[in-house]
């Protein structure tokens, strides 16, 4: 019998399989799409995420990131990561590196789509395969989650947010992740190569990326005259989830629940949770993963949720960057917490 069946062959699913293989488990990945898979993503990896990849022996190419810079029309605030840098990595490069590591570890990836999941006290079945455990790592709109755990019910009605991402062919002008703030959302600038810069916008508005960029004057001037590459989108971003463990099925990554991409921690948290999940299975204590997940993501959930809620108010949104610029120790402390 397969020890661990991983549904979803994106970066977090592959990391789950790699951690399982390192723990002596027989892992199989189910992913109907070819490699590499591209998607809307800010493409900035926090130092903590780079450290997890290093533990897996994965070192994808990219650009070192010194920290985070907030930018608005009338203010800017900069904070370096303490210790080692983060990294700007093309999503396809990250996925390709993880897929190569999985293949080298002997992990089989099968092009199968999961439509339903059944389980009993001895195992779990999906896509014609049977395993001791199954991990749902199949993204924001997880089929596995819908089959076994269900979505949580929001405690209040909140505006839905969406993400759009494209690239500009130009030499990076910064060693930081720049977060530009405007009345319509946030734009993330991430160097991902010697001549490539990623631009991602988070917003409540359904509008073309070019139209949204017009509300970020300094960024618009930077990319004036340069054509945007293909635009990819994702959303709605907020995905409340009641539980991450349902019998022999466990959820990780975006499938485990999502607050928002505002603080840029998605991949880092996904990798850390994948490591914790496998450790719980290895120890025979899967129920403890729910507690691990809540602990690993606590700062992110509290900080991101509070920031998203507060910045719905125009006056608060206008004041975010001036506040960060006027209180450097506070901004540095927030960036330090996010970096790990």
C-alpha cells in the first residue's frame, strides 16, 4: 500500500512528498497538469521558506531579496530581513526544481484527476489508488477539501479579493519586494531574474491589470513603455476552512485555508506546514497536525486578517505607508516576524 497519496503536484504538494520520502515513506503524487505549472503568484519567498527548501536540498535560481519596502505617493518605508535574504523565484523555476528533486528521490507523479475521496479505518482511496494517508494540496478551490472537510462559514460578509500577475522584461531596479499602495489595492514588485520583474496586484476590483496599474503612479512610471507579459489571475483569495484533519485526510497549502496574499507568506507557510504534517504522520499522531497548523500560521492569520480589515477604510489605507515610515522599529519588527 502507498503510505502517502498527495493530491496536487504544485510546490507545496511536492514538498510534502519530498518530506515523506526523506522520512522513509512511499509517496505518490497525483497531478493531471504537466510540469512546470504556472499560476498567479507574487513569486517572493521569505527567508524561512528558502531555509525549508535548503533542508530538502532544493536551490532554485532567482534573485536575493534584502527585505520589504512599502511605497505610496508621499512616503516610503524599508525594512531588511534579519539574517539571511529571501528570494524572488519564477513560479515555473520553483516548480521545476521541486519536480526534479521529487523525480530524483524516486517519487512517482501520475497524471490523474481526483474527483472523489473515500476512506475507512484502514486507508483512503482516490483516483483508483489506495493509501494509508492522503494529503490534499490541490489549491484554493480544493476538490479534496470539498469532499472531506467542507469550507468554513465566514463570521461576517467581507469583500472578495483577487490577484493578478504579469512580468516586465527589464533589469530589476530594487533588491526588495516593493509593495505599492493605492486606493484600489496593492501592487507587488518582485525581481525574479537578471532581466525580469514580476508585478502582482491584489484588489477587490475586477478590472484589467493595465487599468489597475494606472493607480500606482511611481510604478507606472517605472514600467512606462514596456509591454506586460501574459496576465494570470487567482481568487477569490479568502477561503475559510473548519478543519485540516478529517480522518486519514489532511490538508496543506492553500487547500488548508487562506486569508489573503497581502503579507506574501503563502509558500513559506505551506512548506513549513508540509514539514510538520509529515512529522506528525511519521510519529503516528496525525490529529496533532491541526494544532501545528494553527501555531505555524497564527501570526499570519492575525496580522493579515487585521491589516486587510483595517485597510478597507480609505483613511487607514492612506495612512499605512506614512505610519510604517514614521515608526521604523514597528515596521522592522513586523517584517522580521513575517520573514520566518
